[in-house]
C-alpha cells in the first residue's frame, strides 16, 4: 500500500525508468557504505555511495542515531583521500548529517586544517561546513580565519566566508558585526560575486541603523560598484532610502534619483530593468521622471529574450494603472506582443492595451483578442474580461462591440469563475450604461438557455426580475424565463417563478399572461416551486391584477427589502396575533447586533467574578489566573491548554455564546462567554445545562452560574467535568442556556422585579484528541528527532481512502493531531504524488512528541500514509497511533 510514499521520481512515470535511484533501499546503501573503511579507497565508488545517502536523506528517509553516527564516522575517514571531487562530496554529507555537538569535535580538526589549506576549493568548502555545524563557542576560535577569508584574494574563498556570515548573522549577530571593516573592504573587490555578497552582508549588519544605511548608499552611488548583481542590490537599497525619507522633494534626495536615472544607461540589462522598475514604483513619481524608465522598457518589449519582454510588459501593466497616458507611446510595440508564443506576455500586453488604448483603437483590439482568447487558460481570460469591462466604462459609446464580445465568449467553453466574471461584467455595464441595458439583458437570457451553473442561472433570473420590467418591451423576456420553468432543476425553476411574478406585478399589460403561466406551475413536482406559485397567485388577483388590499404585500414581495432580516425575524417572533395586522414599517432598520469580537461597548467594564475587568482572557496565563480565583476549580492543578473560542450560536441572534475548553490533567472546564444583545432584557442566574450522555468518560463535578447578564456586557459561566487522569478522553456535549429573563424599562433602565424562566438551545460541543496536544515547534527537526529515544519510536502504515488531493490529506492529519508543522512541510507542492510532513508538539502530561508523516498516492485518488512517532514515553507514541487509527 505504501510503496510509493518516498519515491520522488514516481511523479512522472516516463522518467521513473531513467532514475538511477529507483528501488534503492536504506539497508543496502548502508551496507555499501562499508567501502569508506577500505584500506585502498575508490573515490568514484565512494562518491556514488555518498550520492545515494544524500538522496535518501533528501527524500525524507530517517536514519536512527546509531546509523547516522556510523555513517558520520565512516565519512570522516574519507578525509585521508586527496581526490578533490570526493572531498567536496564529504563536505556536503557532513552538512546534511548535521552532527551533534559531541560528533562535531571529531571533524573540527580536519575542517580547520582544510580551512588553512593551500587548496582554495578545500578552504571555501571547509568554511561553509564549519559555519553550518559550529556553535558560538567554536565560532570565536575560528573568527580570525573567517576575517582573513573575507579579504582573501581568491573570490571563491571570500564569497564562502561572506555567505557564511549572512547565515551566522541570524544566530550570532554580535560576532558577525565585528567583521564590518573586513566586509567594507570586500565591497571594493573587483570580483562580481564577492562584491554582491559583501554588500548584502554589510546592509544586513547596518539595516537597523537608518543613518548608517543612508551613508552606505551615499558612498556607493558615486560609482564604486562594478558588479551588476551588487548594482541591483544598491538600486533596491536606494529605493528604500528614498521611500523612508520624510520628504521626497528635499534637495538631498535628488542625487539618489539621479543615480537611478544613471543606471538606465548601464551596460547590464538586469541593472537597467531594476532601475526602471525602481523609478516606476517611487511614491509621487511624475510623468517627467517616468519618461526615461518607460523608454528603456519600450526597448525591452522588442527584445529577443522572453524574460526581458515579460519583465517589461508586466512593469508597464502596473504603471498603466496609475499613469496610463505615460504608457501610450508603447502601444504599437505591445500590439505585436499579442501574438507572442508566451501566453503570459500576450495576456499582459492585451490588458495593458485595454487600459491605455483610445476609443479609435477599441475595434482593432477586439479583433485581435477574439483570436487570442481560445489559446489561454481561464485565469488569464478573467484578467482580460475585467480589463474589457473597465474599457467599456471608460468609453461607453463602444458598449455595443464590447458587449457583443462578452456575449460571444460567454457561450464558449469555460469554468465557473470565468463565466461568473463575464456575467458580473455584463451586469455592471447594464447598470452603469443605460444604452446597454436591453442588449445586455438579451445576452444574459440567451446564456441561461445553455447555462450549466445553477448559481449563475438564479442570479441572472434575479437580476432580470429587477431590470427587465423597466425596459421598453418587457414581454420579449417572458419566453426565456418560462423556459427555465420547464427545462431546469428545481432551484432554477423556483427562481424563474419569482421572476415571472415580478414581471406580472410591475408590468400591467403582462399580468394576465403571467397569471396563466403561474397556474401551470401549480402542477410542478417540487414543493418550493408550487409554494411560490401559490403565493404569487394569491398576491395577484384572480384576473391577474394585484389585489387592492395587498399593496404592502406587493412592496414586500416585489420591492427592495431595506431592513435587516434578523430584525424582521425578531419582530415576527415578538408579534402577538390581534385585530391589528403586522406592520412591516415598525421593524427597526438599524442593526443592533455586532460580531462577538466587537460587541463590548467602549467604556463599559463588566463587574463581578463571572466577568474579569478586561474582558475574556486570551492567554493561558490569564485563563489560569481566572480559573484559580474560582474556589470550585482551585484544586484542579496546572492548566495544560486552553482552546480558541468555539461559537455555539449564529452571528446575529438574541444571545451570543462561545465556549473555551480548558484542559487539566484530570478535569475539563468549559467557559461559556455569553452576551445579551436585547436592550429590553436583563438575564439573571445564567447557567448552561450540559448533557454528557455521549461523553461516557466525563462526569460533571462543579458549575459556576452567572448572576446577572445586562445588555451588551459580556459575562462567563463555567461547567467542570472530571475525566480519567492523563487520558485523552473525547466526547460530544449538548448545551442548553437556562436563565431568568426580566423586562427592562427603556426610559429608566430599571428591570422588573418578577422574571420568567427561559431556555435557549445552543450548538453541540466536542472534546477531540487535538485538545490534548500543544503546538510547540522545534528549530531543527532532524536533530530533535535523533536525540529522541529510538526505543520509543512506533511506525505503522495507514490507508486514508480517496481524497481530493494530497494537500487535503496532509491538512486532515495535521488537524486531527493538533500538532505544529515544522520547516514549512505543511505545504504540498503542486502535482506531487508523495510528500513528507514533520510535526512537533507537547502531549498532555508535558510529554514531547515528534511525528514524521510520509504520504503517497496509492492509485488515482487513494492516499496511503506511513506514520512514525517518537516521544519521551512509549505509551504516548502508541496513543498517537490510536488517534490516527480511530480518526
């Protein structure tokens, strides 16, 4: 089941046959590694074995501590070989193995010897390896050699030292900052890479000192930088200085702009482009300042190099958003790019032309785009559609040709997002350009004849019901609408019935015809369609006229609803049947409720034990302080984890409740955060009745009611359960909010003495296995894995069944375990057929856990997984496997 998990070359079957690593196994390679101990070393054979070991490591294969130690010591014996190629492989292997502190001592002497060798290749690689595996203590011992290497005459050695300094700056900044003089000297080097790396390191050393960065830029912009790569860096640093300047118009900033403009005449294309891009991105850039940058970008448009054409047209596309007139001189060159073989270049060229073109060029552009659209993907088509919409709004007299173009591509093949973008564009044009209304509505009607997307069909019908009756000849749309009643699914048929009724209510001449059509809908086999038809027939009189007493009903059914639905719902619930009919005008139009996170009014501070002064706590420490202050929970011990709030009510209801799960070793406490959103009510003795019948391992032991819950003042009530100590018990809990409600006089704010007991059903709550795991990352997973006791490792394979993608399977397992992904391994590359994910965490009882997941596609959709767990307690390793097996 799991054989493809670690075979990277299985991504493409046609390449698998040619892979030299196909089918290699760790055991066999470790056996081959014995050649490192031969008295007469074979450099070629040893290099091949190291290559296989590196392949296994990079494919996610795990080496036990014993295996890794044996390989490391065997590799160190290869230092006796004088073969340069083998020595370089040894350096790479030592870096990949990341030896522990004890093992580093063994190889340090050999690396330090190589660092002072007469062979430059040895010196450069030894520096890189030492800086990778060393700690701060050893770094001070070799600091003198690193300083000398920075100013070494050999550019390979100098670059190695500078790059190592860039990496070391993250872990040992104080040591690296002492190298400023040497780095400053290296910036003047004639070697291109040395100057590039030296400038990057020097900027990082000074990046927190704005004055020092300004001084660096001022000195280097005078012409001492020869390397094109370093020049590109300097341009970026110069742009940063200009952006951070308090006033870009000061005289002191002009030399910096002059430097950028001077770089446009550099002999290196990368420098020219970097300078042009920097100028176009300056804040408040003027047309005069843009002109030289636009000129060089225009020259790049006719370059034979695709990368230059793409870079230029993408930059011009961005400029066209803010300065379209500055780009118009490039239009002729960009028109030639419409037929470019690179579709990305062609798309950018078209969208730029649509932003900068004039009214006379619209028809010519449409002809070119028509031939182009069939060759590009949907995401590019959406960009083109949005640009055409903007062009039509810019030149409304051209709406006919642009609307016809949108209509034609709407009937072609395409996905939902593409079709939705076209429909949205047509709707916007109909609303904003009155002359386009009738033709646009007809185009939409023709589209729904063959539309395969239910959502788009219902949205078009809804829009048609709003705009169609306002046209000069509404009757021509009836046929299209009624066809939907016969030929579509129930959802679209229901929408068509509503649209027909709107035409009948708003166009007097169509009422009899609509009445006949609605009566036919009474025999539909769908309840929703029949109910709507019945409702609208009763609203329209028997002769097709709207009944005289139904003006409010007509306005409600066919007019625009300008009141919040939640307010209407509350008003209907509070309405008591009487001789006086319900008045929709009495429904308040202001939304009284807000999202839970914003409901606390400024200046209001809840009082009492149930509500801490600063609102609900947000950290474990604050939660622990709150819980320990409640006598019922004071003896539960150390709080292990508090979950994020889980919503138990909808966003806009009369009572807003969420819950935080507090996990202790032998208890679980539910903290219910409650908010009363009804101004006319005061809630007292607020409790949550919890039904734990589906959580057999839990027993309720204590609760803490909330004495009073005024309007818009959050408060908390608590319920505690006992569970088996140290056991990750799971279960489902039903929740019922119970309270005494008292009416509040709006004029005085005083509550009545007598109240009524009431209940409010809340959503169910679950305690899951992930609640017993803390997300705690590790900086170096491989080292952490190897230092963990291998005797506590548990490995097994699982079939995860069919999944939409490998990424979905990875996310599902991460969420199930509730652990922290390490080293960015939660991201699955596109089109991968195998993936390795690394997780770390702390299990209840403060037990550290590491997990290595290896996923692979076992067939078209089925996903297989190999799970390896290491922890400080073998029982915890078994528990992780049980969670996955039962999940």
